[in-house]
């Protein structure tokens, strides 16, 4: 059975954010604005996306 994938894009800089939010962005594998990563759709990934929803957007599911 294939696992579901989700695409996440960083559209805002994490420079002036809380240290934990910077770690969430790093944990998602994002480092540059405009970068898109394809990740497995798990509760942990969804939680990180929800925490930094003001910096990332879900491009595709």
C-alpha cells in the first residue's frame, strides 16, 4: 500500500520567528523561500505544518 504524500512550500522567512518554529521549518526540510518538499502525510508532519501555518502552505496532496 502506497503512503500518502503531501507537498509543502515555504513562502515566508523564518528569521524573526520563535526558535521552536524555526526548528519546525527545519524539521520539514525547508530552508529557502519558494522551496517545495514532498513529505509523507503523518500526524507529526501535519502538526508541524499547523504550528507554522503562517510560513508554509500545502501545495498538493
